[in-house]
């Protein structure tokens, strides 16, 4: 993403330094964040690029960028505790290194620092938006746990409810708050939010599709959703192409498997053979196209190009 972030390189460096200054106040977080995380700063980049496209990047834009990065990272730490995740992007998670109790406290620590940053802005609109995002993310996690614990087949609508709350709403708010910092109209704010939801849904579907990469089964850190018995879009759309008997057999196997390489390979092949990947890609591309069409309403400058390239990079997944 480094080349995509070129128009906001200086601003990104400022946000990154501010983030490290905050987390370095805690020794464990400081040690954990020393290693470079290629995926970080994605959400701050959205805030900055959107503000640039809508008018200008301001000090408020910078502050919002820091807030969304901190909120996102605190949620990741809590998610890893809930899922008992041992690795994230080939790095051991905080709970894997230090245990669940300390991980929860670290997540809470970052969240409290996030609230402090919001309070410093003294802006009720931003407070309301972040409060809405936080509530939605928790609701999404609860919905996903409910489906997982009941070991049930879920619909595409139920799946979209989960990922909208868990992932898409935060991304949508990044676009909305970036535009807000550039002082656009209320109508434009709502448009950015709605288009951001489409972007966020496409983003999560792409991530879910990548979990079914047949060429990555040998990587013990891959196939995280399958290992955790999560029901995501490739599996849902594959089930739609099975008979009722095949669905029951497959779901029983899916929820009882032990995560061996042979078992994961069997699951991936069945999802691919039943067009689960192809159908998921079709839905993802439809969502991505909505956002891409929206961008055409704005000047064809470096900020628009960066957002367009970001989207292309995200949805560049193919059936294997």
C-alpha cells in the first residue's frame, strides 16, 4: 500500500508517530509494536484521502485518523481474545504472548486512550459517530458468536449483518469523518457513509475469500476462519448449491473438524467445487462497483486515484 499512500505520506508519518508515542507509554505495547505491521494505518489513510478529495486535510483530520487507528487496534486485541487467536498477520497476538487477562487490559488501555483523544477534540459529532461505531462492532461480534455457538447455517442477509457491524461500519465512518473534517454538507456526509459501507463490505468479503486459497493450505497460519469454524460468504454460497442432505453432512463435518491439513483441504475443495468462491467474488465486485462509480463524481486527482487503487488492491482475489 505504500505507493498508494504517496499523496498523504507526510500526514501518515505524523499519525504513525502520534500512535507510537501513545502506545509507548505502556512497556508491553511498546515492545509489541516495534515490529512493522504492514496492514496498519489503512483506516487513517482512508480518513486522510477522503478529506483531501473533499477539500483539504486539517488538524482535525489528523486527530480523527489517530482515533480510528486506536479504536481499530483495541478491537483487534479483544477479537483475538474472543477467538483465541494465536497469530495475526504472521505475528503472535498479545494474548498468545502474555495471556488473555493482560490482553484484555491492553485492549482497554488503548480504548481509554482513544476516548481521551476524542474528549480533547471537544466535538460532539465525532463523539456520537465513534460511539455508534463502537456499539455496532460489539453487536457484530455478538451476532457472529451467536451463529457460531448455535452451529447453524446462516443466510447471506445474516452474514451481511455481521460483517456490516464488525467491519464495514468503522470503514464507512472513516470516509464520513474524513469528509466531515473537510466541512462538506450533511447530504455529502451521508453519501460518503453509504458508499463507505459498500467499500467495507467488499473489503471483508475479499478477506473471507482469501481464507479459501487452496495454494495456502500448507501455511499453518492460514485458513483462520475455517480453523475457527466461522461461517462466511464463500461457505454460505457453496451451501446454496448443495442438496439439503449434502448441506447437513457438510455442516456437521465443518463444525466438528480438528483443523488437520486434509480436513481443511477437503473443506476448501468442496467450497470451490460448489461455486462458493465464484459467487462470493460476484457479490464482492458488485459492492466494489458501487463505490467505484461514486468516486467518479469527484475531481480526477491523486486522492481519488489513491482511493481507486486501494479498492482495486483489496478486491484483487480470484477463484483458485
